[in-house]
């Protein structure tokens, strides 16, 4: 079974019988070689996994269309998220899954976990984001408490990034607005459209999420300032 991104949607490719368990000889869905492509929603997957696959595929497609460098932060997050979802898929299906990286095109085989019960909870949908391989520890011991959220440092990063983004967007808009208001609007649309995929992927990533919050807040404050400036001016 292979996990792919196709036209902004996640698809699973495999030989006949992979999809709905019907087996059969109708290979019309998968081409002339007996390969079938099925929607994850048609498989008996864990809660939320099919929706998570499609959400990841949409973001991956947006990153590809925006010509983001393959070694950039957004591309790295797409790759990491895809491997996490491939691991969950392998656990649910009980079979190795080949993961086709939508950014680099690399094929990686993700093996199904040896323990189908997954006692360490690594395939729990509530622990998807920012998950690295961790030893399960002693089952007799209570789970280690999660690291507290660094609100002080994180909010400081958010404020600094927000201030820089606010100043940059505001000055860019004012400067272009002296030439043409439509040019200023177009520049804002292009800037926001270009950084949106990276901000969306970073929203749940440790450290980078504070930068993402600052970017969103900075753009919002800059736009509000520009609106007030136009109304009062």
C-alpha cells in the first residue's frame, strides 16, 4: 500500500482488494496494471485519520504550488507530518505503508508496529503533532508529565515577531499606497498568500508556533492600523 497526494487529496494505492475488501477483478479505478487508488474514507481507519490525511494533503498541495524550497521549513513539516500519518495508517491496517513524499518525491517504507495494541499511545490522534519516537518506559510507572508551556518566552517571541511584521506590512502598504491603492492591496494579498502555508503548518509545532502567532497578530494589527488611517485621514 502506498500513501500519495493527488490533486490536493490523499489517496492510497495498492493491488486489487486493498480498498473496501471486495477484492475482485474490476481494476478500473487503478489503471491497467491491476493497481487501485482508493479514498481513505472508504477504509476502516481509526477515528479522524482519514480527515487528517486529507487535511495534510491540502496543505502539501498548497506548499507545492507556492514553489516553496524543498529544504525549507514548510516542506520539512509536510514531510514529517506525512510520515507520522503513514505510521498511523500502517498501525491501523497492520501492514507496511510506502510513503511518497509529495515535496521531494522520495519513497519511504513505514513498517507496522510490532505491538498492535500500541501501549505507548503513539498512534493516538490526540498526540499527532510534534511527536517523535519515544521509549514506552516502565508500564508500572505513571506517565511522565508533559513539559509545561513556556508562556513567558513564547509570548515574548510572539510580541517581537508581531511588532516586526506590523511595521513591515504597514510601511510597505503606505509606500505602495502613495503610488496606487490597488497596488498596496495586491502586495498584501501576495504576501499573505505566500506565507499562509508555512504559518498553517507551524501552528502546532513547538517554538515555531509562537512565530506563527506573531505573524498572524502582526498582519492583523497592520491591517487594522491601515484601515483606521484611511478612515481618519
